[in-house]
C-alpha cells in the first residue's frame, strides 16, 4: 500500500511523540486512585495534546 501522506517536519514529529506519551501515561495511571487535582492536570494535558495534534492534522491534511 502506498503512503501518500506528506512527511512530518521535526516539530510535528515531536508533537506527535509527546501526545503519544501523554496518552500512554494516562492509560497507565490508576485513575481511581488519583486525587482530584491530579485528574484535572491529566485532563488538561490531554486537552492540550489533542489541540496540538489537531494543529498537525490541519497543517498536513490536503485541502
């Protein structure tokens, strides 16, 4: 199968890697044992990662 996606720039690859790490950390966390403040920080981190990934998609998606 041919991959006709444009290559990612170094900053875009870094953004994707950080988002993957944030998601991996969230999946590994025992959410039931986290205090409320930690849950809020985790959610904010995931929201920020999602926003960053959507920006990368907008930059690389064909119009």
